[in-house]
């Protein structure tokens, strides 16, 4: 049996070598200028491989909102270089994925979740750092693990959340 992903195939049975995870429970904002890539605070994780030529399954879950209803694009860099982004096409931004937020609604937030398989091809003991970046249409603020209004109400819409980045090393 094989599980097919957009960037590769994992054949069962697979051997999970290690899991590295960072949980982000703080509430914060990230600001960006017009159409520029900005690193996401806290959304960085390093791993040193145990096996040779391992596959790395990178997963991110985050609660976010941006107040103006624009699209937010995301991408990863591995050791400072883009990975798993769209092909070049004119002046279009090359990203891994994108999301549109709640518009002018200040009380609600969205959960964004995605994963991809990377196979950097290094030997055992290779170190990789994955950093998440975001880019949105206009200057502004991205709110993480909270809504915009951030009122002290005892309701679901005012809940605070956790986000995480996880890397699983899988033997080839």
C-alpha cells in the first residue's frame, strides 16, 4: 500500500525516526510592509537527521486573522532557501499556499493547517532549519492565536489558541 502526496509517495510500512515540535501558545502580532515576505515569529524548527536520505514531513497548524479581508501567502525556507513553492509565472508571488481571512470581522479567527514532504537528500547528521514566512496584499498586521478585538469575554469567539510546527523524520 502507498500513500500518495503531492510531492512524493510514502510506502507502508514506514519507519518514523524522530519527531521535533514547537508549540506556540503565546498571542502576538506580526506586521509586514506592502507585498514583502516576513518571517513568522516562533514558526521555526530545526532538525538533525538520524538516517540518511530521510524524508521530512513538515506540518503547521495556526490560528490567524488579518483584519482587511486580503489574501495572505505563506512559504517555507530550508536553511535560507525557498522550498515547495509554485513555479515562476510572470511577476506573480511564488508561495506554498495562501489563505483569505475574515475580512472586517474583528471577533473571529481562522485555523490554517498544512503539511508537505521534503527530501533534502543529506546524510545522517545533516541539520536543517525550516522557517515559515508570510506575505499579504497590503501593509498590516497578522494576528496569531487570538482574534483582533481580543475582548475579555467568556465566549468561543474570544478564545485563545495554540499553534505548532512539527517535523517528522521518516526513513526512506
